[in-house]
C-alpha cells in the first residue's frame, strides 16, 4: 500500500528504508517490571509467529483499547531490551503537540501489507 509523504528526493530515499507493516495486536499485558510499559504480541503474518513489542502507552490507553487493533509497526528496528524484555519492533503513534494524548496510526489496508511512502 502506498501513502503520500511529500518532500525532496533525499527524504523520499530515506523513507523507503523504513519497513512499515500493518499487523494486528493479539495480546497485551502490563510489563512485570515497569508500570508505564505494555508488552504486546503483534501478528505481521510472518512464518516465525507474532512479534513482541514493548511500548510506553499505559498512560494513554487501556490494554483493552489496544487488543485486536490494526496497527502500523516499524519492523526493521534492531531488537532492544526494555526493562529486560526484548522489543522486536516499534508501534507507530502520533502524539499531540503538548504530549497530552497519543493515537495509534491506523491504515485501512490489508493486514500484513507493507506501507510504502512516496
């Protein structure tokens, strides 16, 4: 699926390096060692199974609000540990200018599609 990204050639080249994919949140739990973090399992249709994603969304939305949602993941980040739990991607979100609210980026395209920014 394609989305308009505007800007010059250099920016467009950099945007094409992002592996943005649409998945579905299968499971959401509070992180056992961090009150502000969720640990989610997100299905990207990969043969290896769902990816584990650690996000700091606790103060912005309930686990129930995340469960089953269509989300966009940045899938080609280097795995990193957050409070001892490996996160294998990043959820794409939009923050209010003052940081008071967060919304998940939701694209109404098929699950498992790669999002290509033009």
